C-alpha cells in the first residue's frame, strides 16, 4: 500500500475509535497474549504458548495429582495442610462452609499421626468431636467418652453420664457404684401397742448403715406376722444420713395366735432381724425385777436400785417402796415408771447404824424384795457390844454401870456370859469376873443394863439395872479395861481369844485395848458411849441425828469407836429399841 494511502487511514482509524467509545457497541472480545488479564481469562502472560503457567487460551492448567498445589500435596486433604485442591482454603476449608471453624479433614489429616478428622475440633460445630475431649456439639463430657482416647471412658473411674458402673458415687445407689451396706437393725425385744402406728418402745427400732447414704436409700423390711407391719415394706434413709427410725403398725387381731413378729431388714445382700412384741391396748404391767438383789453397804453409803416391769405400761405407773426394818436407812416412798418405759431408778441410803433386812417394792398387791445389809455398826461383827459404861459417877467411885447393846436383827440369850475387869497396867490377866444371871436376853437392837451396888443406891439413877454385880467389880475411875465374853471365858484368856466378844481399854495408860485406848476421861456426870456410826460425833449422839440410832459401830479401835458423853444415859431392857 502506498504511503499516502496509509496517511489517509490514520485519521479514519481515529475517527472510528472515537465513534465506538461514544456509542453502544458491544464489549470487545478478550485478546489472549496481550499481557492483560481480561474478562473470561484466568491468566495472560503476554504469549499464547502452551506448556507454561498460562496456556494458549489464557487459562491456568488444572493441577495434577502430585503437583505442588495438587490434592495429596501440601494442601491435600490427607496431608498436614489445607485440603480442597487449591493453594488457599478448601471450599469447606480451614474455615468450614458456614461455620467459621476448621473443616472435618482439614487442618490435620486423618491417618497422618496428627489429629484425625473429627478430633480436636468438631466437623462443622466448633466444639470437640464426639469421642474426643469434648462431646460432639454439646460442650459436656461424652457419654462414656471415646474408647481409647485417654480421657474419660466407660468404666474409667471418672463420672460417666448417669454414673458408670465402677464409679465412686451412684445416683440412687446403682448396683455398679460403691455400695452402702447395713450396719445394724435393732434393738431386738422392743414393743408396739396394738391400734397404733409409730416407733417401737421403750427404744425406737432403727435401721443403720455403715456409711452415710450417697443418695436416697430404701431398705426393705418384711414382717413374719400380720400383727405387725411396716408401711410399704420400706424404710427411707435420706441422702447424707446414716440411719432412720422404723415406723410400725400393730394389730393383735390380725393374728390371734401370736403376739410377736420378727422384722427382717434387707439391703442388697445384707440382712438383719429384730423381734417386736405386740401389746394389747390396755395390757397391765407387773413387777419383774428389783436389782441388785443383794447389797452390803457401809453406814451412810448410797446404793442405786432399779425396779423393772415385765412390759411397758400404757400410763405412768407408781410403785411403792419400803425398808424392813426402817432403821436400815432411807428410800423414797414411791418410784414411777413412765408410760412406754420398762424401768425406773432410785437410791437407797444406809442408816448410821448397822443391820440386816430387805427393801420391798410393791405394785397392785404384788411385791419383790432385795436383801440389804448395812455394816459399819455392830452388825458388821454380828455380836453384842459394850455400848456405854461409867467407872464412876455423881454418886461417887462406886456409882458404876455397864450397858450392853444387841445391834443384830435377832434376840441374843446372854445368860452366863461374863463381864470382867482388869486394871490399866495389869499383865497377868483380868482381876474380877461377873456371870450374867439366867434368863438374861437382849432383844434385837435393844439394851441390857448391868450395875454395881453403888449405882443402885446413888441418887439420880432413874433407869434400873437388869442385873447387879454388887461389889464383884470395882472399876478404876481414870483407867482400866472391861470386857464381855462367853461363859467359858477365863480371867487369863488373851484379848485375841475367840471367847472374848468385846473389849474396851480406857485411860491414858490402858495397856490391852482393842486398837487404841480411849485416852481421855469423861466428866464426873458423864460416860463413855459407843458411836452409832463411824461419822457420829458428841453432838450427833447427844442431841443430833444419831441420838436414837443405837450404838452398833465397832471398828475394833476403842479410840475411834467411842465418844465422851457430858452426861450419862444408861438404857435397859425396857428402853425403846434403836433404831
């Protein structure tokens, strides 16, 4: 083409371009190979050569398995990188389609040694997968968790949903958990009254576990007889508790052939049994025991007693008490056994003098008794004693008497018994002896008075003697010894002879007393008097509580057994018994 024609084409081309820009002509088709990525192209590397990164249609070649961007490569699902076949995230990629979390099978490849699809993060949930550390979609521990994960598995010892068999605590005491067991069921031998529902008495029948209940526990209780039953046959033990009282209903009419039932408590493999006796609505109680049955106490000592009935009464029941003789001590006049109880307690306090007798309990014409012996008085030796004596008196040196006392509960015949005297320092035996006349008897807890001629003739002696030794005995006014013994007793018998019944040494130099001599001397109008008890004093013996309690205390120590009376008080066989 001539150049001039080319010169004409240039303005024409420009005009055409201007017209196309201003008009509604269709978009030009992309030009592959011009180095510009246009519509419909995925690449344009400035040429149209195949076998490079951009082919002759200006599109990238499809990645082949095994290439750098291929599935199965670094970004392959099944590698350790993002799946989906692209360099970037898969459709459902590192960010799951619609979830914002890792896709199943993305970040770590299943089977690579890393976390499996559905492991660390849940496919599509954002939470741990079922079988992993967290439950699929729940955020709570999995039911049984994943077998083999190292986390909580069924039977692992951690809390399973619903507490797994083998766990520590079972809801409702499941058979697979730590088992609660029966410890006891009792006491046996309690009572129930017909027509009533409630606890047994006098003690409540109780079911007890060995450990606190982890949850509500129900113990089965079966009865051997229809006279007694437990509602529903079950007893509930609340969570955290260890025991519960058994409520029973009694009805004798349900089985007239028996008044007893055996209740059997069962929990798992444990069973316990207890017997309950069913009483009639108005059943009367009778005396059963009084214990202890025999006691031996010292004067002034207190001893507890228990009186028991055969069955618990429906109402408070009063029992009468008495001592025979009353001198044994003191007890309350009555004791009350309260309703639905079996027994009552009370105290006996021994008197200040010795003696033997019984304590009697009575109810509705029935009585039971316990034997009582009080020692510390004369009864501790069981023999007659020298109870008071005066070696002189207001009538002069011959105004003498010796009083005897029988502290036992039986009369004693002292006919032929001997009274003897020895000087304070004599060593060859006693000096004189007087035999009591025939018919001389001392009644229980009573006296016998032996006097001298001087006593009988002196003024002021209003109590007469039961026997008179005349001038046979002449006691030293300030010291000496007197003794009482059996008819066979000789003047030379030692103080230790079994024929010697009682001995008193008085004065500062008496050399053969019982124990220690009475060192002091009473006033002229006074006397030596034996105590009623170990704790007796001059005041209690003359004007106090022991004045009428007898003179039975004998510890075999003269100094401890006697007081000095300021005024004499001789008593004879006609005097009142004491106590």
